[in-house]
C-alpha cells in the first residue's frame, strides 16, 4: 500500500493520544509553543548544520516520496524485457534502435543503447553498476537528514526540559506554580522523543527500504539487458528475471498468463 507510511504515522499519533487521554492527560498540553520551538527549531538547525543546505532543501520532496512512493512493477518489467529479447532474437539487436524512442525509463534505455552500439558486455555491466552505485549513494545522503534529526530530536527535548526546570527552580518561592511548571517542562522531552520515533526515524527507514526496492528493480533490469545482449532465448530470459520476483507475484503472473492462454484458445476455437 502506497500510503502505508502516512497511515502508520497517523495510527501512532492517534494511539498515543487515546492512551494519554485514558490516563487522564490533556493531549493539547503538547501544543506548547516554547517547547515546540526549542525542539523542532533546534532539530531543524542541527540537521541543517549536519547535511548542508542542498540536501536540507530536499526534505519536502523526500516526505512526498515516502508518503507516495513509486510503484516498481517487477512483473511488468520482466514482460518488457522479454519483449525486447523476442524482438532482438527475431530481427537482430540493431532492430532495438528504433524501439529506443518509445522507452521511458532512462536506465533501461541507456542499457539498450549500449547494447545496440555494440559495447562490450563487461563494459555494459560496469556502466550500469556504476549508475546503481551512484543512485545508492544519493539515496543514502538524501535520507541522512531524517536519520540525523531522529538522533538530535530527543536531545533537543532534554535541552528544552532543562530550560523549563531552570525556570521552575527560579520560582521555588511560588509553590502553587511548581506542579504545572514541571509538567510543562517535560513536554519538550515528549515532543523530542515522539517526533524522533514517530516521524523522523520511520521515514528514514522507509526511504532506505524504497532505495533497496529500486536497486533490486535496477539489478533485475541489468540482468535482462545482459541476457538480451548475449542472445539468450526469451524463455530463458524470463526464467532468469523471474528469480527477482517474489513468489506471490510469480503465482499471480502465472495465473494471469494461464487465463490469457485459455482465452486465446477459446477465441481460436
């Protein structure tokens, strides 16, 4: 489910809110402007200092990517590559040159272009692997802001609490205000720990998982491109690539293929 990350964050927030209410706490107590400014502002500043402005500006884009991730259609990519393998086996590798204009994915387009240009297979693999390594590095640097924020936020919460306790200790001559003041002081710790464990760290983990999925998708594509260049039988290409597809998706694909075959047979009859 694409919206799983957003749903998970909402479920966590609602669960904590209901639990706090059941214990008799006021959920609105977390809306403390000074505590929020110390924790959220301090975390943002520390993250900015850690990753730099260029990567910090990518945070809104990364939020969007985590909440609405790209769908990597493994079975669809297998069928696409098998189609190219059939064309290359039937009409030759050079026939793929005309097909390149219709290829939307830059990665597979680059691989097929190298194949059509007669590039050595080892060099094709090296170039495409370099693309994958560069992608992995960019993704690792991109999600670093969330990982850093997940580490800084609890500490900023403690700093906010210390500020609050300093204020409490400076007003010991007013016993009636001690309880509310101490309670407000610990709101900063709550905001820091909650924001780290409900938002920053989960989104960082989600981005890491999405990066792994994309690299898996690309690795399968690389394998298919090399198989096409080697002139493998399309059925062999399909078998090679299906090893990258989870068993449940393979079963669904086999069932769909069987249904399609039965429909074709009935139409022919």
